[in-house]
C-alpha cells in the first residue's frame, strides 16, 4: 500500500472520521463501521484532506486533466482543497468549478461557480462517497448540459466495496455506463488490513473480532 494511503487511514482515525460500532446506513443496512468526511471542519484538516485527494489524482491522471468539478454540496470544499493541494504539493495548476443546487434570481444567476467549462476540457469529478451511483449520473447529465467536455474520471475518499440494492458493484456500474474510471483513496479491505491489531495511542483500534464482523458484512453485501 502506498504511504499516502496509510497516512490517509491514520488521518481518518485521528479525526474520528472512521468509527467502528453498529450504524444504520442510508440504505438501511446495519454496518459495523461508518465513515464521515463531514468531520473535517478546520483549515488544517480540510487542507490535509485535499493533499490526499491530490495524491490520488496525481497518481491516477498525472497531468491529463484540466478541471476539478465538485458537485454541491459536499463536493464543493473537496474541489477547492484538492485544487490548492495539486498546485502547492505537485505543481499542477488546475481549474476548479462547482454547481449551485438552486439558481439565484439576482446577481450572477449562473448555475456554475468558478471556471466556466469549455468544449474538450478534461474533467475530474470529486466527491466523498458512492452509494448507488445515482447522484453521479445526475452530475454528468448536468455537466453535459453545460459543455461537451471529456471525463478523466471520478475520485472519492473510500470505496466501501458494496453492492447496490440491485446487486451491482457501484464503481463498476458507473464505469460501464459512463465509460470513465472511478477511483478511491482507499478501500475498506485496505483499511481492515492496515488497522487490524495496530496500536494507536496505546490501544488497538481495530480488534480481530471487529475485523471479522466487517468481513462478514462484506460477505453479505460486498462485491466479488
């Protein structure tokens, strides 16, 4: 596992963005773990999060993209912090843009804030997680209505490696339907492998018993 992935898992733990217990997900599933990227609320935390996204983007796409698009609302700060990190940490000065969910009736009435998309530009979509992928199809439909762009790919923080309610791999479903790659900074199996038995602040953060619960959960709901 690349060092930035290990650092990202540590980052999730230290910010309590990765929790183990019993959680009811939006899907109704009872999950033994939960990931909440909404806890990154300080300048230091959101700046570091941008570095991890930028590391993934640089690794996957190198310099072969022009714009980072963040869907409202959670994608907005992600697009901005990733663009800053790409410039500061990797010397890649890229545009960012994001959409409003509601068009204003005064002033700048445009639905897009930031860079105005142009024909042929290569777009990386950035978001926090993927559930069934439905909102990602809506995002692409929105972008396509603005300009005939090309898509480099979609990046998210964590791949839960679960099936949708229809039994589909959410990542592969998006790739198959939209014809661009979907990547995550880490996946749940990498998290389990890295954390099981590891001491953090003098305590084992992920016990073998809890790791088995996650494996059982993935056996029931996970992708092959």
